[in-house]
């Protein structure tokens, strides 16, 4: 009898956990976004929804404004027109400093070059957001948190005390990811995480992102040029072209559309290679 | 209603049975870790009562498990996954520009340069205002100034500059005394060399030379450091985290140069006076004792006050100009060099303009 009630409570709790962060079907909602620099219009009438708990890949040719889109969402770039809501809140409309800090606490951003603070060690970099938001955490716990974050992103044990200048490109990215994850954000922004990595490193990084997103229930906004990354990690893919999002969907759905850019992208030599590689892996998995 | 993390416990034979409740997350952690440390041996951990868990919560659990050999019961699938993940851890067609007539190009350049100067002036004033606002926010939010960063700058702006400023001022003192003596000798008034050295050093030259040196050493360093931080997106990273760059980067630097300038200015004046004294002793046979006595008679106290009023103003100017130029860096590494140069040029120019203003101002106050 008590076991049944116990089981029910467990189920309810599990259900509540599964929709984390509760209440929001969409982590990010963008409506009619326009970004303009001088005479150059980067985005116009751009709409995009990012569902809670999904990994959304953003693809597009160079100069289509993928990074500008990311910068608009996190508030580094004020849009010319349009609305961006992150968890129901519009960053521009927030005047209260505490409220904007509250929103910033729920996301982590990993910049293309890592953007680690060069005067601080890897561990200290991870602790910066923790110290900013939770000044009362004691040093011992801070150190332990930094240590397990370092291990979670797959850095070697001796990486913590090293300075960014002493790290390789791949390690800098992992350290950047660790800092983005410092506050256990619900939403993670990744700007070309696998650019500049060798294929093995890139594959490991894809695996890592997938794994972290699954374990921590993350919503991931992933900008990438890497087709292998798209196949390996993304639940859905949004295609940026003609100053807006021309299509959003799973890769098979996108392949069914007839837009020439999308066809070129996925059916070009590189696209086919990535697709057949994925099929081969699946076949092998099926046999074993 | 958001429940903070909490726990209750009951003592058993092999230690306490701990049952967690509320949200076992970073934001709601409170004093749970500290209280948990106070408990004796822990036999089991019950997670059935928690609303939510994140990696920090899972870490607290893992830590306790490792320390006490406790068992975990009642973990949800999510909690289970997090615990599992933490378990074995630790440890870019034209090529040429349009050709235009020389007159057109000249007019274009003059116009562009004039606009640039105007924008720069407005930009510095604007930046100064933004800095004051940031200071106000910091004071209102009762966050303390980053003294650690300020003290680090004392070293680089102040202490490290002592040898070069001392030597420079000492030599300037000798040069003033020597050139003055040559002119005054024609009238048999060599003894007035002391007036020349004493008053010029304390009132004008000591501080002015110091300001030029600090602008060259530290203003440029501020611009270059901040410029590089802009390039590597460090400044953007700070903003996304929610750390104000004004507060973390600009204020400590401006505070350091403002506090350091009066000290360095006074030190430079004394060095110049010593330099002048050495020349008077060796070249004019005026013994040091007489030199000091004469200085006390001829230097009015307000010369010292004038220096103390001007110094912090020059300090703020050098700090603000350096930081402003650094923050203007965009896109490429070349910009860093350009901005560093304009930081030094603008700072020295503005210091001299302000110094001329101060000279007229204090004279009309009757402080001659």
C-alpha cells in the first residue's frame, strides 16, 4: 500500500522533472526580428521557436548572421525591430537589474574562441559566475564544483590550474563549455563548438554535448558549419537564408523541402558523406 | 512557492538517516552543505522528497556518499542519471579606390579628421558619465570596490614607475637650475636659481612631467589590455555572465591612477628639487643647508595645494582616456595599436590644456 503511494509520488516527481524548466514549451520565441548595420540588413522578419529540452542546430552560409542571431538573443546586440522572448521574458523590456541577472543565470554561452578570461586559470574561470551569483559559497565547495565541472567536460585532471594560454584549441573549447555550464543553466548557447577541431576531437565534442544535454535536460542552441555535428547531435535544424529562417525541422524533413540552398547543403558531397557515415554507423549498431 | 533545499535526519544504529526535501539546486542550496558537514556518520540518503536536483545538488549527494559510505534511496530517474554522471569523475570586385583630385582629397581628410576629434571628445565625456553612473550603481547595490584589482594597479602605475619618474625629475631639476643660472648670472643674481627650481618644480613641472610619464606608461597599458580583452571577447563574456565591465575593469584602473597621481607628483617635485640642489651645490657653491632654508622662505604653501588639486584630476583624465580608447577596440589586433597611441596622445594633450586652464584659474584666485 505505502509502496504504491510511494511509486505514485515517484512517477509524479519524474513527470515534473521531465518538463523542466516547467511551464515553458518554448525556451526561446523570436518574432519579426530585424537587425541592421548601417545599410546592411542582416535579418528581416525572422521568426524562430526553440522548444524546451531540444538541441536546435542553426545552419546557414557565411554572413547570414548566425552569430548575430545568438548575440541578439543573449542581449549583446539590440535588435532594430522585433521581439525576443527567453523563458517568457524580453531582455530589452527588463529594467530591473536583479531580474536581468535572474535571466542571465539561466543560460550559459560558449563563445567561438572560448573567451576565457586570460588572467584567470581554468578553475577560476569556472568559478567567476558562481562567485558573482553566490558570493556565500565556501571556497571548498567552489573548488569541488570547479573540479567536477572540469571532469564533466572531459578535460584532463591537471587542466584546472592551467591558464588559457597553456591550453590547446580543443581544451580551450572544453573549458569554455565548463564555464558556460557553471551555474547549471537550463539553456546553453554554443557558437561553432567544433570549428577548428580535428575530426576526432570534433566527434568527441559532439558526443559530449549530446551526453550533457541528456543528463542535465538542457535546451541547446547550436550554431555550426559541421554536418557531422548536425547528424550526431541535433534534434531539429533551423536554416538561415534570405535574412530569415527559411525552414526548421528534422534532417529528413528538411531533405523533403525543395529549397535549392537546403538541397545543396545536405546533398553536396560533404552532406552525402556525413549522411552515409551516419547510415553505416546505424547499420553496424543494428547488427551487433 | 519555491522550497529551499533542506533535510531532516534521524539517528540510527550505524549513523544518521538523512532525508532531503525541497529543491536540491545551486540557487536554493542555502546552508545545507555546512549543516551536512556538522552531522556525524551518515548511513543513508533519501532523495524521494526532493522537487528538483541539478549537478550541484547531485554533487552534494555524491560527496556525502563518498565520505560516509552512505546508501542512496528513492532517487528519481533524473537524479539517478546525474548521480551516475558524477560518480566516477573528479579527478569575409573592386580592387582600386576611386581616384579624386588633390583638393577633394585634402578637404575630405580635413573634414574627416575634424569630425574624428569632435567624436572623440564627446566619446570621452560620454564614457566619463557612464563611469560615474556605474560607480553610483555599485554604491547603491552596496557592492564593494574591487580593491584587489586597485591595489594590483598601484604596483604597476605607482611603485613600478618610481625609478623612471625619480631619475627624470632629478635631471629636469638639474637642467632648470643650470639654464636658469646661466641667465641669472648676467645680472649677478645666481641665488634666485633656487626660487626658479623650487617653485617651478612643485607648482608645475614635477606634476606635468609625471602626468606625461604616467600617460605613456599606464594610460597606454590600460588601452592595450582592455583592447585585447575586447578582441578575445572577454568583455562580452563578462556581460553575458552579468558582471559589469565598468565595474570590473574600468573603475579599478581609474581609481588607481587617481589615487596614485598626487603621490607620484609630490615625489617627482621632491626629486626635481634635489636635482636643482645638487647643481646649486656643485655649480654655484650654495651649500645644501642654505638651499633648504631658502626654499622654506620662498615656496608658499598654496603651491603644494595647487599640486594636490591638479593631480587627481590628471589621474582621472589619464585613466578615463586609456580605458575609453581600450573599450573602442573592434574587430582586429591592429586597432589595439591605434587606440593605444590615441590614448597617450589624447591624455597628454588634455592634461596640458587643463594645466593651462588651472594656471590661469589659480592666478586669478591670487595664488601667485
